[in-house]
C-alpha cells in the first residue's frame, strides 16, 4: 500500500524524534560498553551470575530462596510474604562469587513494591566498613533504596481545619557508607530523588569513577558526591529487607497472609574498556586493578581487564585448580595504563580456573573464572 506524502513526512518526523530522544536518554553512557547484564529471561534464576545471600534470620524476618523467582516474561521477582506478626519472608541475591569489578555505570530497571518491602539495588565488598581510606577498603554503595516514602507539600486546610497535602512523588534514596581511618562508620545520605509513579518501571543508575559517584533516575541526573569513593572491586546485590512493622496494617497482626513484590526487569553494567590492549592514551589509573572476567562463566572466550598505575613488568597467567599453569597471556614490561585481553580456552575442558596478575614485586591478585561448555 502506497503512503501519501504527508504520511511519509509524519513518519519521518516521528522516527527522527525517537532517535533524538534515545540519544538524549543514553548520552551519559557514551564511551561505555556493556560488560555484564542479566535480562532475567526464562523461568529460573541464573546461578552462574547470582548467588543467594543472607539465608536465614535477618532483622526479625527470614531470608529464603523461595522469595526469589522469574515470571517467564523477563522479570525477576523478589516477594515479601507475611503470614503473621512473627513470620516475614524476603529474599536477596548477589554476584559476590561471579562478578566483581571496580568503576563503571551500574543500571537497574525495576518496579517497586508497596509499603511492605524495602527494595534495594546496591554494591558491596567484604571490607567496606573496616578502618582505612575507602579507596583501599571500599564502601557500601546504595544505588537506590525504596521504602514507600512519600514526599508531600501542605496546600491548605479543609473545612474542618485538617491539613491538606499534595503528593509530589515517591522517594528513592541514595546512600554511601564506609569506615574512616579508625573504623568509625561514616555516611553520605539519605539523598532522595522523587519519582512520580512507582506503579510503573523506574530506571536508577550510578556512574562510579575514581573521582565521583553520579546518580541518575530515569536517565536524568539527580545527585553526585565525592564522599566515600571506593577504589576496589565490588559486587552487585538486589534485596528486599524486612521493613518496619509498626507501619503494617492490622490485618497482618490478625493472621492474614499479605504479599508484595519487587519486580526487576534488568541489571546492566557498562565500563570504559580500551579496544586495544596497547591503547594507553586513556587516563592513567591511580591503583592496580584486576577486574572480573566477562562473560563468566564463558565458552570458550572471555575478556580480562586490568590497570597498571606505573610502568612495571607484568605477568597475567591462567592456572587450573591444581595450581598448574595452563596459559600465559602477558609476560612483559607495560607502561602505566588500562588494558584488556581476550583469553581463548578452546583447548581446555570445563571447570574452574584462576587468573593471576603480578606486577613487579608490589602487586599480586588472583580471581576465579568458570569455563562452562
């Protein structure tokens, strides 16, 4: 069927508008490449990417695997179930054994629960609260926490002199927590972004560099801070925590079963990755970094990124679980810079392997990877 000229013009304008809008929405990821993601396809949690965390008693409730599921429509579901005032079931998953990295653009698209859950997307590391600068010990990076908080403004009084409020939106909180040089807990937060409608999906992200954290809600900049800047590998966590029972409806106290759901569409991680292993025109890093390989598990190739802050002799080797060397990827002097190298395991069998970066006599780090055929 032929289209009229006005129809063609209108379609062209529409396409142009969409392209311009898309460029504006994702402009803050310019120069970044997708290095890790989960779109939550299928009906089972991908345990090569996620681990169940904190199973058992927590904050008066119970963390359970049963709270975690996929709906078969591209969503992860973390369900809150309350059977009575003493039984509160929630869930938590993380990438602490599968994906750890330093710096990047971390993004999650989700639909929050109601007032029964405390929904969070955050980064963590084992030494986050220990004494020392966060550049060396890390931090807890709460990209968002949602507890159903409402931001309101008083607009007047009704005929009975009751205050009338207008709801401005729902609050999504951002926080950073770390230990100072004496191990005293320090924090930046709570800084709240306002979302107009939490019945629909909301996209929240943080751009984490060695110089700053920058937060985005629905692809719009909201906050930034240089407080508590982590400089070490962190892993991703999605969680629903038991919330404050004083806010729960009376029906729960009377034994009714109540459910709420935190629905996650996707989690994506982008990083500035050099396209050439010898490309040292980028910014010089301030510390040694060995990132988690991606993809992991892999078959048969994967990419390993590392950073060298000063000129040094560098080796990057692969070992099996018996400690036998199976491959040498780097064994030479390197200038300070960021590097990326591909590892092809076509000649190896499925299993766990380790890769080790050694720089001079000052740095050595080992990470685990999984070859899954």
